[in-house]
């Protein structure tokens, strides 16, 4: 009921929410704190109002992330790594960062940097974060950047450099894939490129190839494997859409 009221009011103060819902102010505060902890609402200090975030839209998607990652994406990733050979991973967005959800590191003969499912990756310096940010809807993009600007993380605070951000978005959209910043993880011997997996006009996840930096440049990997990576992303998009249509993930 509180989410519905916030959606209807397009943002509201605690007193307004209490009046509209009939809940006491302490109850409204408790609910808002809970929603805020999961990233579903945010407090805008300039007007002291709470607003729904883009994450709340996931509540109405009709399917769970765990469902499609395991039942749909994982088999397609295994097919993709057989063709591409380099590791292919699926990464999703949550609370202003990207998280590895599925990895094919164990299937690729060229794996040299083992990663764990659940590993956190920053938005502005990774191929997956750049792909997500560049292809998500503009309102969500602006919301993410505003949140990153308030972060204490050194990589997140790059969002304060508007020229840097504009260049990332422009070049990523022009080339059709995200490319990792050369200065990120300089101690690693790998690089990566990534493409978005779309759910209508939103980005559901990103798909990435990780490769040995000394073996090829991102441009060379894109020339050889970008179409295969995009094909795998498209297969996931189609199968998720079909599964939602026929209710097989419900």
C-alpha cells in the first residue's frame, strides 16, 4: 500500500504518506527505512520527500532473477563459451554496482583470473557497469549517477566528473559495447568487453567476455567475438520474454 501511494503521489513527505495510508508516522518511518535498505526508495534532501527508485519496477516483472539466470541464461552462456572460448559471464545491477551472477570460468581453457559469483564490480570503470549505464533509460541513468556522486568509493565518485561520464556513455553507445577502463585493476592481467541484455527498454543484465590483455586488445576481441556475444544476449532476451509470456517462470 505504501509503494502504491508513493507511486500515485510521485513522491511524498512522511506526513503526507501517513495521512494518505492511515499509518502512524513511526510505522511509515519503519516501512520507508526497510524499503530504503533494499534500494526501493530514496530520500531527496532538497525537498525532504521520498521517491520510488527504478528498482521497484522489478517487483512487477513477473519472474525472479534466480529463475531466469539458472534456467535460461546458464545454458546459453555455456554454448557461448564453446564458440568464443574466452570466459563469458553474466552480471546484474543492484544498489549502484554490478554483481557477477553466473560465470563460465570453469569451462574456458583461457581462464586465468578466477572470480566468485556475487563479486561486486563498480559502475564507471568496468565494462559491465559502463554497458549497463549507457543503455539503461535516461531517468534510471540519472538516478544512478546522482547516487554514485554521494558515494565514498573512489571509483563511484568519478560520477562527479561530468565530462568523463558523458564520454563513457557516448563512446559506449557508439561502439555498441562497454570496455573496461585501463586504469582499473592494473594488477590484473585481463580486460573485458560487455553488452546489455535488454528487457523491453530496460537493461536486465550484462554479458561480458574476459580475456588476457597481452593476447588481444578490446577492439580485436570485439572484431572476433562481439557478434557471438550479442547473439547470446539476444537468445536470453527472447527466451526470457517467451517464458514470461507463457508463465513458465512463475
